[in-house]
């Protein structure tokens, strides 16, 4: 029973960390994408968006996915190593 509660808590913590990581990743990706698009890729277009607007949207999406998955995975791995289940 205690192990189930610990597993549920670990999963919930990983989800919360993943959401927080996704928010941070989206903001960082947006800023980096806008910087890259505004300075180097000014002719890129995505729908009605051009230059920094287009690359900022792509950067935000990529940043959210990558940072969210990485944060959730890292927290889950840390929780498993703390409980002695080993890192998989």
C-alpha cells in the first residue's frame, strides 16, 4: 500500500514538473525563436506570420515539448533513485 502511494505521488510530481517545465520551455523557446527570426531568418513565413513572429511560435512549441518531457523524466528518475527502485 505504501509503495502504491509513493508511486502515485511520484507520478503526480512528474506531471507537475512536466507542466512547469513546459511553461518555462515555451517562454524560453519563444524568446530564442523571436531573436533568431528577427536577426537571421527574417524571410521565413508560417501562415500569415513572417520573420520573428513565425520562428517565435515554432520556438515556443518546440521548447514546451522538449522542456516538459525532460523535466518530467528527470523528476521521475530522481524519485525512483530516491526510493531505491533504480533508474530505468
